């Protein structure tokens, strides 16, 4: 279940930090509010987004990017599976 709270955003950020991608918040003129550099494995999100906007951007990114979960903690693995299950439903 997706909760639009800072605590949920922190869990999301931790999960990405444990993957092979780097998450950064920066200002920019991204049409969608985010940018994914797949070759460098960097995710950039507009730093002026609200918590809800950041979470929605990360959810949208997960539809197009597969994270390497070999270094995931148990909590991150569970969150990743829940997000993919929610996306498929």
C-alpha cells in the first residue's frame, strides 16, 4: 500500500540506495519532473516537488527501470515486491 508520507519516501530512497542506481534531487526543467540516465544508473528528480510528487515520480520510474535487488535488505525486498505487485494489479 502506497502512503504519501516522508517515512514512506525514506523507505523508497533506502531501497534505491541499496540497488545499483543513485538517486539525486536537483533543480531542472524536466518535462515529467524526473530524468533517468540508464547508462550511468542515475535517477534525478525535481527537488522542488512535494513528497507526493517525489513518490509519484519514483513509482513512474519503477515502471521503466528494473533495480538490481541483490543487495536489498529484507525490508527493501518486501517493499520492491509490494510495489511491483501493486503496479501489476
